[in-house]
C-alpha cells in the first residue's frame, strides 16, 4: 500500500488559492524533507512496488510523505 502525504497537484491551487504560498511554507517548516511531494515521487514509489526489485516485500505500507508520519 502506498500512503502519500501532501502532494503538490493542480488541486492545491484550487484548494488554497491565495494562501498557497503560506501552505507551502508551512510544509517546508513541518515536513522533515522540507517540501511538499510531487506526483512523480509517488509514481516512483508505485513503480518500485510494481517492479521485480520489490519481489521480497510483503504487506508493506510505504509512506511517501517526506517523513511526516515519523514525526
């Protein structure tokens, strides 16, 4: 299972409008990776799980959240 955190998509513009920069700054200050994730970063995690390189993984929950779940 892939559990993404905050991912910067076009919906962020619609959801946050004029407050977008404040939301992004808050993420830089609270997420250990210091940023909001990208769709490509989630896609990379999914690609890894779908590949033979993850063939020995079972029942894993992969957090793609810049470390936020660990705080």
